[in-house]
C-alpha cells in the first residue's frame, strides 16, 4: 500500500481507528476524517504509535452538515492530488430523532447521504487515481429494512434500529448503483458488514437507556474486537484479490448476498435521484 492514499471517515474510534492502524502498517498514507479536533489528534498520535508509520493526516468535518462535507472534499483536494481508497466508515445510531442543520434526519444524513455526497465530490480524483476503491461500511441489519420513499426521514415512525437499518440499506443500494455507473473507470465500489463489534458507539448516544447500556455491557465481551471488525474493510481497501471485484457485499472477507431489496435497480435508481436532490448535486 506504499504510496496509496486512503481516506477513512470516523477514524478516531472503533472500527475506523483500527482500519487506519491496519492500513498505516501496510505503508498507506492515511487521511483520517473526524469531527472533533481533540479526539482526532489523540487518535492520530495513537495510530502513528501503533503502526510505526508517520504518514497519517487529519481532516476535520462534521458529516451531518453538507457544507462541511463540501469543505472536506475541497480541503482534501488542496492537499492531495490523488485518492486511491475512500472508506465511508463513520456512522451513528440515535435513540431520539433529530434533524441536521440541513433539515435532514440525522442518521439518514450521516450514515447514508454524507457518503453519497462525499463520494460524488471525490469521484474525479478517484477516477484520476485509478485503480481506486470505494469501501462502504454498512451492516447486516439492513435485511430488516425497506426504503420508505414516503417517509425517508422517519417522521412517521422512528426508532434507533429502523433509522439505522434503512440508512444502511440505502448505503448498499448506493454501492451497487455506483459500481454499475463506474463500470470501466477502474474505480470499484463494495460494501461490508464488520460483524458485531465491541465499540463505544452505544455509550455515545445520551438517549441510550440504562437498561440498554447494561445489556450492552453484558454482551460486549462476546463481540469482536475493533481490530477483528476492521479486517474486511482493510481487505477490501488493500487486497489484490479484490482489485477487480465491484458491486459486492462482504462479511468476513467473503462476498455474500445482501437482502433481496438491495438488488432492486428501480429502487436504487429512484434513491439516487432523491439523493441528488437532497444533496444539491447537479448530476
Ligand atoms: N460496531 C458494530 O457492531 C457495527 C455493526 C455494523 C455496522 N457498524 C458500522 O461500523 C461503522 C463504525 O462504527 P463503530 O462501531 O466503530 O462505532 P464508533 O466507534 O462510534 O465509530 C463511529 C465513528 O463515526 C464518527 N462520526 C459519527 N458521527 C459523525 C459526524 N457527524 N461527523 C463525523 N464523524 C462522525 C464518530 O466520531 P465521534 O467519535 O466524534 O462520535 C466515530 O469516529 C459505523 O458505520 C457503524 O454503523 C458497526
């Protein structure tokens, strides 16, 4: 991975941080995207120490804000002429529905629309750097979801799982549609489920109930370590075995079928159009 530039969103904790360490160890030039300078700088120091590699950079962005995503793409392009791997890893799960500064339901905005927008804004540099890869961190609970075009923002029916699962299904539909549209460009797009990974995600949400916190504490020892959870992201970002592979969903470094709805081209096409509108992209 020497000389390969890899951007990882949400790289200050959990799976994203472990992915950054793994790719830095392979010699990649890692660009972390984090929303908080202090947490980002602390993680950057850890990643450098753990990998023994100094080519780790930090860009700040709040992915819930489309203006911030646009600034991130600009800031990246001002610093780097090439991008070989984009890992859309950042994600949140929220117990209470909230809206972003752009008026979009927050989980849908961070877990799906931000990857959609960021990938589009970086597509020119990805194509110019081909062979290049887009890796989207989804989740297996997408199987329980359906895209509800009448209530994409979960106004009528919100729950932590519903919002997260719909956003992850949207991310998978986007990955497959992107792979189709990028055919022949040398840029691949794949997505993955990292497994059930022990991270701090549940404790970050102030609306996680005491009971849910207790239950998570009890099951956490049985979950995968972030290092183990990062293995498929690292594999998709770096392995020569998947250099030509695109439009697939992976678990434990192996392609597996995702839900039937995730393969629906009509839904993917409609979602793409809605997402272009919601992000103000012109194409
Ligand atoms: N853990 C699991 O079992 C599991 C299972 C399936 C899928 N996943 C997916 O794996 C990915 C990584 O999750 P994780 O478990 O490693 O959780 P995590 O430790 O909470 O990592 C999530 C990362 O996303 C960042 N993030 C959240 N909102 C952001 C925003 N508005 N702007 C910028 N960054 C933001 C977080 O930053 P802060 O630290 O500042 O909050 C953090 O760095 C997520 O997409 C998650 O949905 C995880």
